[in-house]
C-alpha cells in the first residue's frame, strides 16, 4: 500500500447508510439519491413471512425477521420548515433529540446539514421475536454526525402522531377499476417491498416505488385498513449516538459481498453491492488504529442505535394482528451516504403479563440479524 506523509493528503469520508457498501462521486449526489431509497429484510432462518415449520430452535432462541426501510434526503427544500424537501409538515418541530454515549448532547435538528438520513423498522415477519434495537454502523467518526433522534409528537396521550414512510399502492380490488392508486403508510399488510424473503445477512433492495413521508398513529390499537393506524406505531425509547458499538460477527462488506440465497449455493443477489454499478470496494473507512486492520475496526464501530429496551416492538399474529412499526429515526451529517451494516437485535416474546401492570423486559437481546 502506498503511504503519504501526514498533512499531504486529505481523507474523503463517507457515511454509513446501513446494508452493504457503495460510494458515489460527489458530482452525482443530487441526481442519484434515489439509489439510497430502499429496504433490507434481515431475518433468520431464510424464508418468507410467517412461522417456519421445522425451523431449528435451541432453548431460549426463536426465529426473527423485520424490515428496515431507509431514505436519504439532500438539502435543497424551498421552505425553512422543510430544508430537505421531504414534504412532511413540521418536520423540525416533531424532532425528538437523541442522546450520546459520551461527550455531547443536542437540543434540536440540524437544519443546515447537507444530508438527512431516516430509517423505519417494522416487525412484520410474523415470527416469534420482538425487536429491542436497530443499530446503523457508521464509517465516520461520531463527531461528524450533527444531530440524531426520532420524529414524533412530544408528550401527550395516546394516540399521538409520528412520521413514517409511505408509498403508492395499486387498488387490489378488480371490481373497482375506477379507483385510483392510493398513497398509504408502509405497514405489515402494506409493505413497500419487492422481495419477500428474510435473510441473514440480507442484501439491500431499492424501493419498488418512491417513498414519501406520512403521519402515522403512535401508541394506538391497530385498526385494519386504517390509513395511518394499520399497525401499532411506536417511537423509540431513546436514540443513541454511540462512540463504539458491538458488531461482532457482522459482515465485512468490503470483502464479503455475497449473501446466502435459498439453496446450497452462495451467490450474489441482483441488489447486492456486487451488482451495484456504483460499488467501490476502495471507499475509505475510519482509519484503523495502529496495529489493527479494517476487519478489527468494523467489529467495534460507531453507530446510531434506536432502542426499545423495556417495551420491545412486538411481532404480529398471522391472520389476527399485524406487527408493530417504529416512527422514523435517523441523523444528519454533511457527509454523503454509503451502504453499510444494520443490525437488528431482539428476543422471544414474554408470556402474557396481564392487562393491569407494565413490566419492563429486562432480558438481554439474544437474537441478532444483519442487513
């Protein structure tokens, strides 16, 4: 490897979006941000939604699966209240600041940052695990994240409102040909996806249609066919900027750009980085500490993590009740996106605890999957 003297070169940093690795020249960011609108479906074992007969389980283990949606916005909105042109009214005032594991705190959304990164997780696999956290691995130092948190009404009684992704859906009823397509929030029953399988590790897929932002109900009882309350919406208990998070066992997308397809062969999927024309395996990372390599650095990396520690996002029951979905969470930075790892952690659902008292779930999240 060729080296240079300190001060003679500049490192070009790039941001982690979650789910693989890609790098785009800065000249094409504005027109190519649609490449950073999509989803990943981490789950174990590989398969479609629903209970998996014969799936191997050990004591205190279960099957897990969820969908993580993502989108990146670039500064350029016309209104001061919507600087990234998201189309969501009062985006800034609905922002709930996150916390930091060390060093600093924020009190508002940084509306001067060039990029806004937003994510939403839906526990939509109808498997038996609840989601306790979603971690986005970062490839830049934490101080380059200018604000982080989630988007929901502050305080108030249920049901409140938050922000979620929405997509245009075709009317499924052939007896009503005059009805136009409808824009609905993505949910368990209305997923904004084109690939039905959950995998570990999971590739990313671009959105089948553009995602917009929409209001969703929070802390509500699910109402089938409701526009904004189809699933129970939940804001995170907290969103943390962590200077160091545990990604032990997560894929190193620099050298591992293959995922396990159904069957005996490990092959690149169409939407993996191997098929991404903008993929660049030489995209720069956080410089490894002296005496370590990139793989070691990625095992302990900075992250933005959304937590539902005490009251996890519960799974649905097929045919009876949908899974729960989060409100949007994310961060801002002046540095452009790349694809990187997202880790979903959870555990099996506690037995029925009774309707009268809330009991925090203090158990560890012993299930994990990567996308």
